[in-house]
C-alpha cells in the first residue's frame, strides 16, 4: 500500500509507503548508563544539583534532601535564562531578541532504573501533576508566550547527558512554529464549522476504530492518520480542553493510566526505544483577549510521541515532506496486540 | 552568546546557543562502501539498473552502455509511481490520494569514488544541467505540482543503499509544506514591499559580509541568519530568479564553481560529513495564472545544505523549534578560512 495522506490540522502531506515495513526500523535499545553511584539525579545526591525549584515530597520532608517523589531543578546548561529583558530588535531585515526564558529539569523519580513504561500509577500521576504545576507557575509571566514540556529518551532522541529519567520544561517568549501551524489550522476549521477539529477527529477515530490503540473514560491513544514516523502516537483528552493545566483530578488518574500503558506498549514492541514525547498545549495568551476566547474553543491539547525508529531522517528537514514506511493502521494493530501482563 | 533569531522568510525562531560550540558535533566521516565490483551505478554495470530515462553522453555513445557522464534512471523502489490517476478522496475528515508521482535517481558520475566536493568543473556542470533537464521535463505534467531535487549523502543523512554518488528527483502532486511556508512568507513580504525578500536578504548579507562564505558573479554561499544547524549553508543566485530551470549557460558555470567550492569547504572542515542538499524551486504553477505572476516576482530559488553534524535531533520534530549550538557567523568564518588548495 502506498498513498498520500494529508494531516487534517496542519495540511502537511505524508507519503505512506508500506511496502518496506521493517527494514528501515532501528530497533537498537536505549543505551542505559547504569552508574547510579555518580548520578546527580539519584536520591541522596541532591547536593550535586542546583537547589530545587519545587518538589513533590511527603509532608515533613525537607527541601534538597532525600525523601522526594518528583524534583524540579534549573537546567545546569540552560538555553534560555530569566535574567535579562526581551531586547527585541531588528538588524536590518532580521529580527532577534535576547534569550529570555526558563529551562528546567523535572527529575521524574528517585529511582535510577524506572521510566515512563514502568512507573506505578501513583508515581506516574505525580509526574503529570508536576507538569501541570510548572505550566501554571510559568504562565504567570506574561513575557513567556509558550511553555514546552517534553522528554527526550535515549541518545538518539537527544538525551545527551544523564540516563536517569527526566523531563524538560522550556518557556519561551515566542510560540514554536509547529504550534503556530496547529493553531492556524484549528482556527481555520473553527471559523468554517464552529467546532474543534480535534474533537471531530476523536469522534471519527473512535467510530473507525482502526487507528485507536486504547481508550478509557477520559482519554484515548491513537496513531495519527497522517503519521510521519512508524509507531508515532498521540494521547488526547476526550473532553474539549485547550489547556493542559485545566485537567481535573479524576482526569489526571485516567491520563496516568493510559500514559503508562501506551509507553509500556511501545517498550514491549520496540524493545526500549529512544523517543521524544512533547506536550502540545495552548499558548500563554491573556484570557481576557479576544484571541484567547477562540483558542479556548478551537485548540485541544495533546501529547505527541515519536519513537526514534527511523535509521535516518533525510530530506524531511529541507522540505517538511515525510515518507513513512509503515501504515498507521498496522502500527495501531501492533500496539494493540501487546500483552500488558508481560 | 545566546540569542533568539527569527528566520525572515518563514517566521521560525531559533535559539542560537553558542556556549557549547563543539561537543555536540558528530564528526564521524561517512562510511564509504568501496565495493565497486558489485556497484550497479558504476560504469560497465548499466545492465544492473533499469533502462535509463536519459543520460548525458558524448555524441555517438549508446544508451545503457558505458561511455556516459551522467545517467538518470527510475528509482528501483519508488515511493511514487506514474501508473495511476490522482484519486483524490475524503475519508470522513481525512484527505488522501494515490501515490501519483515520479521518483528518479541521477547517477552523478561513472566514477565510484568521486562526489560533489571533488568533481571537476565540467562534471559538476553536467550534474547541475541534468537537474535542470529533469525539472523542465517533469513540469510538463500539470498533475505534478512540485519537483524535488535532493541528495542524501551518507547513512546518517538517509542514503541507505548505494554509496556511489547519486541525487534523487521526486515529483509530487502536492507542494511540500516547508515550501508552502516559504512561498507564503515571500508573498506576504512582496505584498508589503513589492520586492523579493530573498533579494533584500542577499543585498544585506553582501553588505554585512559576516555570514557570506563566498561569492562570484552570479551566486553567493551564505550561512543563514537563523540557521537551525551548525554549518547549514544556502547557495543563491544574485539575479532574481524564481525557477531553477531558467538558469542560463553562463550562470550554470558560476553555479558549478561555487557549488563545488562550497562542498569542498564542508568536506575539509567536517571531514567528509553526511549531509542533505535540497533544491528549493518554485512550484509547477501554470504561467498564465495570476498566482504564477506573483510567484515569479516574489520567490527566489536556492539550494539548502544541511550537514548532519548534530548527534541528535530531539524535540525539534514535535515543535519546529530549533537550538543551534553554533553561531552562524562563526560557521561562516570557519568555512571561509578553509584552504581550497588542499
């Protein structure tokens, strides 16, 4: 099967070329650094990191000391820093500004060897709650237009330094262009139909069933219709919700459940793959403004998960044109078939 | 130095984080397959490929036999094929179409061991002329909206199968999204200023000098102001020209010269790097239409060259947001300093 598919949100076309399904996949497992003794993210090594910004701890436990569940610290090599003004300026034709922003690390657990695919439900929920907490906090700064929460797992996915499971938070004074494209696409659809396109996609995917990996009361995991990569997944709330930070307690339980199960599936089928996981959230627009009113109705947050199974990424950088060697329906079927008792 | 820079054409922001200039670079040389005996692209092995679509040969030389300079053949595993109708259709919300298109390979030389960086000027010119010839031919088919000419050099850049130097041509019924973004950006600027933004950028870069690697009568090589990757380069014609295929003979000489020199520089400084080189050309719009008239004035073809020196590519896929660990001015300086007599 070979066909061209259009992503309904951004309008990007992808060639699905499912003739060569497996020979392109890179199934090397992630290279784990077992050296817990020198890991600054392990419990008991709190003095080896910068002082924590915040942490989830049982009552009575002291900051920057053992006994925490999740810790948030400043990135030691931040790509953006808080200590300067925006300094927006033109240089002839060109526009630039200072590297204003925030770069934080969320240490996901005290345990060096645990990760998304094998956290217990309580720990998974704490991590997802920590994301919410950092977003709420950082969006108070109106200079910061976007809060990016993401995780690079494995060297091939860009995790260069420390093997101990961690997520990153980057808050920027600009909205990333992929998000801008999504926002433009959702706005256009809303103007035409007065409905959220993600809600419509979810409705259709639940009816079609062929690309849904699983669902619970609040969420579903699916393989997007115009996936760029094999086993690319998205996790979306069923309820229309523009901002991740509006998630409620019961929903956080459902999300923890499906999130952990989705990564368990990927882990089983791809044997501990390298991956990128990125939260696509609404930008930090002032609620009073007209623009926000629309975004509140037409945008719909979700996680995007990209296993790094392609040996290479070629001319995609130059063109935005992707060739996916695996049919999304096949990927969904494979993921569904995983025995989660293993 | 860390700052945020905006690409003037697409509006994409990049973090230039030049504190960590070198430790992120992957300088492993390309893994050359020296097995000329079994290489189907070598001279004398013409019977091991499909019959040639066309070739540059000295007069009197026979098709599909030795004695050629440049050969164009169908890709043996095409991602698109000519033998079907477009079959545009909706599946609920989703849009798809058949894999209509063309996928060709241009074997750049009979010599297994030569490449962009060390072709003589005559051979380099033949290759660039072959690109022109294929574009002119393929644009006659009005179903094909875009002709992509590109080269993946080295496994890390997506060249999976054959080490013998070759380029690829993919003609598609849709315009790739990166190009759409460029076209939208150039149109917006033209509507505002009635000038081509690329022409304005060239004028400013030639004045500023800090990002120009070199120039000759017809062309210049520069490191873009908001480069996404270390040593990313662009080669642009100084004369306003929307379509590559409008290049004239004298210009083809100038282009051959600067093209070969640019790759020579990259080869010296990065020790035979893996790279992607993509021609950004105007889409295949009917000249009579109003749209074409505008594109003719506001678009400006160019080559984009991306050395694959980043050990990783992380959350960039999810966000379109890039962190470049090297200042473009430093990259330009390094490239300028290369001794081309080596």
